[in-house]
C-alpha cells in the first residue's frame, strides 16, 4: 500500500513537471511547499531539485518560490499551534509527540532554543516538530519568523543552485534520497 502511495506521488510530480516552463509553475510549487507544512506528503525538496534540473536558468525563481512558500506554511503552522496548542496537532498527527524526531528535537530545543529551529529549517530534517515545539515554547513570533525565513532561504536556494550547477553533489546530501525518489529522480554520486 505504501509503495502504491509513493508511486502515485511520483506520477503526480511527473505530470506536474510537464508544465515547468509555464509562468504559474514557480508560484504553484511555492503553494505546494506551504501545504507540505500541513499535510507532510509533498516531496518539496525533490520537486524543487528536479524542476530546477529541467529549467536550470530559473533556479533563483524556483528556489525563492519554494523558500517563500515553505516559510508561509511554517508560519501558518506556528500560528495555528499558538492559537490552539498541542491538542490541535495531536488531533491531526496522533502520537507525533512520541516519535523519534519529536523527542530528539525537544531535547535539542530545550538546550539550544531557536538555534535548533534554524538548523532544522536549513536541513532535510522534518521541520514540523521543531516548529510546533517553538510555538509551544512561546518563542516570539518575530524572532521565529526570521529564523524560519533564514533557514528556508539557505536550504532551498542551496538546493536550487546545486541542482542547476552541480546536481551530482545532491546525491550525497543525507536525508534527501527519499524525496528525490518520490519526485522520480535518482542521482548517482
């Protein structure tokens, strides 16, 4: 069943990428990046990388679109958690507060605060636990927004640049292979 789900995602991404040269494509993948913060099944990294490889001249536009969309989605998640607390999160993601990424992020967040949020935003690690923990810790929204946008810009602009200039390096990035595979891309280092 999971294999079929991943195959449907792959087919959807490949269908979507037929339109990579359209003017509305970059904003659309930005919207998908925003939604990824709320539904957790959109291979945003893989879509950005494979789309950039298809249109290397548009790497800045694609990277910015995904970074801005992901930032907006992250801020929406933060706002929702600030308003409704952990019960809202557990309603949609039962047991999230018992998962490995949640527990590790919580330990690091307790020790390092917003520095952990920045590190998670700039890495291929699942970002929702860090955003939720930061929201629950009452971190100031302004500071949290700056940390999110800085991390997302760093990550997605780096991915877009590498996809357009040195795609083989992306095969070595830890945690990225699953996203690349879901977007129909297999890179060899």
